[in-house]
C-alpha cells in the first residue's frame, strides 16, 4: 500500500486551494459592494427563452453563444460594476477588425482605403442601462475592450474619440480580465486590468435606469454547421455592484 507523506498532503492541499481560488469570488476593496453572482446558479438573473444556454460551470457563468442575452432582474441607476471575464476560445474563420487612429477615426493606408486586420475573434459586451445603445464592448479587436459601440460611430469627433479605449489593456485569449464600469448619469468610466481605458465619456440617451445585460453575440448555425467568427464564447465570474 502506498503511503501519503506529509509533503504529498501539502502539495495536494496547495493544488486544491489554488484551483478553488480560480473560482472563488473576491470582493473588491471598500464598503457597499453587493454580489450579483453567487457562484452556484443564476439567481438574480433572467435567462433567455432557450434553456441551458447560460450555465454555471465550475463556479463561473459559462456561455456558448447559443440563446440570447442574460439580464439582471434588478434595474440600476448610478453604480460601479466590478466583474471578471474571459474568452474561452474562438470559432469560425477570421474576422476583419477595423484599425483606428487615436482620435477614433478609422485608419487609412497609403492607398486611402480604410485599414483592417484579419483576426481570430470573440465578441460579447455589457449593456450598462439595459439597451444595446449602452453597450460596452468585450472583444479581441486591436483597439481593445471597453469601446462604447454606439458612440464610437458618432460623427462628432469629440464623442467618437471619447468612446474609443485609450489603451489596449486586454489579456490574451483564455486569461481572466478584470473590469470596473462606473456609471453616473450618462457619464461612463471604465478601468480594465488596472488601466483607465474610457474616462468620463458621455453616453447621451441611455436613460437614467436599467438592468445590467451580459450580451449574446454570434453563435453556431445549425443549417450550415458553421460558427460566426465573432461569437460570445465567454465566461464571467466575481460580479459585484456598488450603487452610488
């Protein structure tokens, strides 16, 4: 019979604990934080009509881009939202992602044509006031996550620039990102992995209250047997909110 040494026990415990840390919610520093995900089920969230699309797997919210958006039961006005997210993998062919200048305009090449780059992509987002207009992008584009999709397309140069991340702060595919989104009125600030990527951008018209939505995007086409090259193959964990 094999004997288990005290050293082996220490190693086993260390591996077990480190595995648990991967899934355990870590409350942000400070007072007033309320958990929006209990690590066990989707209590507090409204699932799409299609069953078994958003699931809790290994203590994280797991999504395979099949179904629809996941929406909080409660609506919020001014708050800071803290959450961890990561893309598990990419599917489908490459995606032509636009390349932007620092002022938010699309970069052009020597021939004057808009520039893009073919990438393996995954795509999701957070709607901070319930509607797509209030979307904060999570994706793999060169500009980075945090882009305010509806406002980055605005013709006003000032609005367009403020909606583009100031720095690409995303971690590589498969690694966890930590994001904090602060919403005050129609003003939004986003910190991604310790970098302030959006600073007090104005999101006019998003309303003064709404649920938090985790976005569905892309998916698998049963008819063609193919994936969209921009599918929300994503996981979330450690979701906290502090109302302001």
